C-alpha cells in the first residue's frame, strides 16, 4: 500500500489518518502480508527546519498505527 500525506495541509491530517486506518483494515483482510510505503508530499528539504511543519509531521505520524 502506498499512502501519501500532504505535510502542508494540517487541517486534513485527521481525515487522512482515518482513511489510512480504513485502508489498513481492508488490506489486513485481503492481503495479510501487505507492505506500507508512506510518502510525505509537499515537503521541501528546507521546510523540515520550520517548527510548525515539524509539529504537523510529528502529530499524524505518532497517531498512525496500522497494526490496530
């Protein structure tokens, strides 16, 4: 499974995580040995030094748990 997170749209992180959860549940049923690739979209190298972007990335990644 490939999942893309828009790092600059923090208002949709909760929606993205809900969808990610639904996708992983589906994948577990239909392909128990699935692999996950998470891509961070719109993340320029210099933008990682910005505190607000660091927080935006930290929040969804900490909450994402595909093994629930």
